[in-house]
């Protein structure tokens, strides 16, 4: 099996990069692309662990894209030449994330949740702070039952603690990924909250910018819907990729090495299409 979309503690995952590879190896994963949010800091320790455990580890990233509605994330798969090609953009992305985090912390205090932003930072263990860390903090303070509850009632779009991010322009993100030798793939396209008609019109604009694919087979969609995304990708001559978006074993619906709600194992045959 393979995994093309997963996270470590370098961003908002549960396992450290090394622990993630150990977890993946124990479950039969032969190839894994580490796609932490806004950072490649976890790649080198993950790569070293992979070499000792027989797991091929591929560098990747997940980048927030500026978009008027929904959540637009772009995967960079196989960014082997990331050193020197993304150095100027990653600090900017992290600065945007930090600004949003501090706004969330301020809203949290206004809501009556005790504590300070540094408490959430400590919870993140010194790594990048993301909304899942705020969710965990709300759970610990008794304001939420679990992470889905925290997002549904506090951190999701339209809720009291939601703060949108600015994100990169799509063209800039695609160019950076290509310069790093990677493929630019829209992550979990369902979160764009676009009708099929609007998505196709958007693809008419995005594909000429260099977009390489859609993550059609994400763990959040049923196979029937995934086939629709695949058909849209085929119409534009771009890739359809699978990904679990694994963060933690507590999310049983995001099983590492599996895609779609039906949890279909990811086969190695897709690697040739993506990476050649």
C-alpha cells in the first residue's frame, strides 16, 4: 500500500515524523508522501526512518490557497528540490498562519476560554500550531467533547473562533511546487464547496496555470462522488490522486493507506502515473 497525503507533528499530526513512518511501516505502507501544512521540516527525519524501515518517503507539502469560499488547499507531491526553491515563500506562509492563530486565541479569550496563546503553543510541542491544536485545547478545558465537535461548534467556517487565512495565489503556489520538481494537486476538492458546473469552469482557468491534478479519492468522499471528480480530471487531462489525509489514529475515517469512505487500500500502480 501507499499513502500520498498525511501529516506529522511538524504541522498538526499526532505522530512525530519518525513515529509516523514506524506506524505506516507496521501497517504495510511501502511508499509515503509526507504533506505537512506549510512546512517540509518533517521530511528529513521521516526519510531517515524510512530508509531503516524499508519505506520510501517522498517530500511533499500542503499549502493554503487564497480563495473566496470554502477551503482551498494545494498539495505539492514529490517536491524533491524544495531546498532553495521554496525558501522565500514558506516563511511568508508561516507568518500568515501565526497571525491567524493569534486572532483565534484572542477570540477564544473573548468567548470565555481561559488561557493564553502560549498554552496552545505548548500543546503543539513547539511545532507549527494549527486549528486541531486549538480544538485539543478546547477539549482539555471542557468546552468541546472531541475534535469534530470543536470544529463544528467553534473552529469551522461561520463559527465563533473561525478566522480565515489569506493564503498564496494559486499561480505562485503552482510555480513554486513545479520549481521544486513536484506535482500540484488540489487537496480534498469537496471542501471548495463548488457545484460541478462551477468546478469545471474553475478548472478551465486553473489547468492553464499548470495545475497537475485533483485529489479525487479523498477519505471524506464516497466512491461514487470520487468517480465524478475523476471524470472531471480526465476531461481536463490532469491526474486523479488518492489520499487519506491521515492526522491521527483517533480519526477512524482517515485510515492510513486507504481512500474514500469505503476505505479502499491505495495500490502502488498510481505511483507511475504521478511520479513517472
